[in-house]
C-alpha cells in the first residue's frame, strides 16, 4: 500500500495537471455527498412536516367534531321541553292562569333622567396641587394648547 | 440425422410459421392490451395507485327566529364487522370483548356477527358516538371497520316535523325545508387525492391534493319555537277533545307575511322516523300548504271586502233576509235556516248570513267577484318557497262547468277550494291595510362567507287602507257581538270570522262531518298576528263557533302575553281570569 501511494505520488509529481484532478475528485465527492445529505435532511424534514400537518389537521377535525357535539348538547339543554320540565319538576312552577295588567304612569322625562353628580374636585384644586418637573411640563403643553386654540 | 434437404426445408418452414404466428399473436395481444384495452388498464393502474376520498361537508343547522336550534348535525360512526376476517377464534373473542364496552352491547352478539358464515360486512351498530367510533378505528381490530356518517338531531324534539322534513341516510334532504333548501344546507363535499402504496397508505412526498369541503349554510326560520310549541299543543288538545280526524293551525305576521307557527295533523314523529314503513308516506306532507278545503263562511271576508272596495255596499247597507232565497235554479239558505230579517252588511258578517253573501255577490257581479278572488291570491300557489304547494281550485265563468249558482255559493266559501296558507294570507291582507304579502318561512341563510336575508315581499295591493279599516271594524264586531264571540279575549279588540264548511265528495257533500274553521287577527289597533284554525271532522259538534273559535281565543290570549301587548283597556284587563 505504501509503495503504491509513493508510486502515485511520484507519478503525480511527474505528470503535471494530475495533482489538480486528484484534489478535485475528493472535493467533488465531498460536495456531492454534502448536497445529497442536505437534500436528504431537507426531504426528511419536509416529510416529517407533512406528517405533522396531517396529524394537526386530524386533531383540528377532531376538535371541530367535538365542538359540534358540544353545541348540540348546549342546544338540547336550552330546549323548551327540557326547560319546562325543569321548571315544573324541580322548581315547582305552574302555568299562569290569571294575568293582571297594572296601569303605570310613565315617569316624566326629567324624573327619568339619572341624577348628575357634580365633580368631586374643582379645577383650581388641580392647579394648586404641588407639581414636579412633569407638572411644569404638563402645564407648558396645556398652555401651548391654549395658545394654539386662541390662534 | 438432418434428413433429406426437402424434408428439412419443410420443418424449417413449419418452425418459421410457428414463430411468425406466435410473434403475430404476441403482437396482437400486446396491441389489445396496450391499445384496445389501454384505457381500462390505465384506469386499473390509476385506481391502484391513486386514492380519491370524499370529505363530507357539515350540514347546516336549522334555527328558529329567536336563534334556537331546531335541527343540527353531528358526526357518528357506523361499525361493521367482516365475518371470518379474524385470524383465529381466540382473536375473534378478543375483538368482541374489546368492542363490547365501546359499543355498549353484549360481547356474545358481536362474536356471533364475527363468526357468521359469509363474506358480506355486517352492521353491528349504527350511529356510534364520535369518541367511541374514533377509539374503535384507532384500535385497528381485525375484521372491524368504522365508517364515518352524519346524524341529524332535533334538540327541540318533534317540533315542526312536517315543516322541517327529514334527511335520508346519505344526509340528503327528502321532505320539507330539508329538501327545499337542500342546496344551501348540504354544502359541497371536499375531495382528497393522493398517491398510495400497495397497502393503501399515502406515499411520503407523493402527490397529495385536498379540496376542502364547503360546509352548508345555517337557515334561520321565521318560526318562533314558543309559538310553534303553542300551536302544536293547542292543535293536539283540540283534536283529542273533539275527536277530530286532523287539523291545521297557522300563525302569521300580517305586516310581513312571516310564518310564526305552522302545525298540522295527522303527522309523523321526527324522533321516531321509520322510512321503511310505506304507510307513513301519507304523513310526510305539510298539510298547511298541500291540502285543499272549502273555507266556508271565512270566505265572506273576501266577498264583502270586494263589495266595499267597489263601493257596491257600505257597512250600513241593508237587505232583507228571508232565511232562504231561490235563484238561478237553486235554493240558498242560512246556516240554521233562520230568517234574519232586515240586516246590515255588518249584521251579515255577525250572523254569517249565506243569503246576504249571495245577495252581495250578485250585486257585485261575476267579473268583479272573480277578479277579487284572484287578486286575493286564490287559484294560484302563494309562492311560500316550499315544494308541493297547491294552488287551490277556483272555477271561473270562463271555465267549463261553471254555472251562475257558483257565483252565489262561492260568495260564502262553497264550491271553491283553498289551502289554509292561501286563506290566512288573504285575511292578513285585510289586516295589514290591504297589501297581499308573500308568505315566507326562511328568514336568513348564513354561510361561513355570506349572509342572505329574505325580505318580506308585497305581491300587490288588493284593497285600499280605508276598506281594510272598515273590514277590521266589522270583523271586530263579529268577535265582540256576533258568531265569533267565543274567540273574544277580554281587554283586547280582536277581529275574525268563523267558517263551518261541508266536505265535498263526488256528486255532493259528505255527511261524515264538517270542517270547523276560524281566521282572525289582533289587536285591531295594530295587528301583530293572524291566526287560522281549521279542525277536520270534529265529532262532538260541527260548528266552528264551538270548535275553532275557542282555540283561536286560547292561542291569541297566550300570544298577547308572549308578545307583551298591553290590553286596550286596563280596567277591563284586571277582570280577566
């Protein structure tokens, strides 16, 4: 083996251009291998992602179906016969047999309006409050706004 | 060894012939396979290689006007077993034991199905709930197959059965709204196409294309579940009380034509449906739109409205009723053969006088009466949007067999056939100020992408607002002072008219009872509902005033409370009990 290696090396030294080829071959093989590996990795990732998507789609479908089932259960609980049964058997309710209508005077517009509570502070109180640098800044902008308004 | 040359050449020739023949046969066979049967084998190869699965679209729900679900769909599984598919009796026993708790049935029964001779798959249980079905499918038991299916459920029970209709095993609407709006409800099934290996599993990185299904739209009806329950109960109660053969009740919103409740009997039970029983076929139709009957005196509303509109009479116009009148070769008599004497047109309605109605029709003339009958929508379907609707039967002077006596009898609802839907639509036109509305039961179709709203449609103006007001006042008097008194609700002003009609048969009328009807609306100040009650062949009493009017009263009373309509007079209302 050692002899052969020597011989090849010797031949390479003797034949100019061969050395470039010998260097190119492993590089090409390495590059092709790397590319194949990358492709393989990529392919396996895509495959695995495909399976993941399929699995997730199945899970989504499963939840969708369970949702329909739950919606039906809610509808069944809200059904009129069930409510009536609950009212009669559990709450001991009975159907109304007598209706009494009472005439109620409509409240006047003013009376029906909610009472307006005055503010719990006065503006001057706000002005007298001790202010730090931010207070001064705020006042500056308020002043600026007032100036802008007046112009 | 080789033999003489002539003999050799013969052998060679024979060999060449055989070879040529074989080659030709081979070529022909190849041609047959590759050219003549190309399509067949290509299809076979494709079927082996490609899998095409259909993805069911979710059928839309049917809801009432207040948003409560009347029909919805869930996914279930049908579990089949393939007999003799288990590798060993022990395996079959294990399969049966595993399945038993999931299917909630004895293991022996499943084992029996698994051990049955034959090749055909046996349905062990249909409609297995989604969770259990999924678990069974994931277990991959030998000889067990789970097939996805849909199940239509009715949370409100048997509410509105003839209106809603039902779907077949394939989830396709067969009757009622399920059939009429099948296109909207069913949606569009999706497809999944992929390359598969020899075991039927998808090939990784192979071609895969999925067209997702388009779920069906939800339908919102104009029906309100409270009103529907109310009319169904009242109809059921009345049929039992009067031992009637059937009946129909419709509640309509006069201003829009929206149907708030619609019940008819005899009918079927949605929750106990058995499509194998052909005797039930009779029960599947919606009698409110398909069945015709002679409306009797309710039809006087149409006759008097026409005469008022044409200014031939007014409420105070008088005529003489002698109890009977002979005209055009026939005798017309009052319903109780009593002579009402001199009476006004309002009295005519209050007493339900046939002689008076015939007199008005004669005064109006055949052209005008039939023109108004047509304008009120009789003789043609109302276009409610439901299949199987009948248009009724109106014989006009241009039709064969019409005689002048028809003019007189038609005036009080005899010799003319209408559907309950036509009758309530016509009375609603009188109630709402004179506009004939197109009745409708579907308010909205809501799909994931769009919302289609069905608006009320005015067909035409049939009478003026003034005539409508006059008629309403006259019909109010019928309820408060006339034959419709049993329909009166204290504290409220309601309008209506009774109608006791004979049942026609070949060559005359049957003696086996009458049809007792009442059609009215209220409150007269602002009509919010119109109710038609029709009871077929009541056994205890034939009269509409005793059978149909009290049903109208009961429904109206509950509707007034449900719709939160205050009484016209609080003082009167306090006396109600």
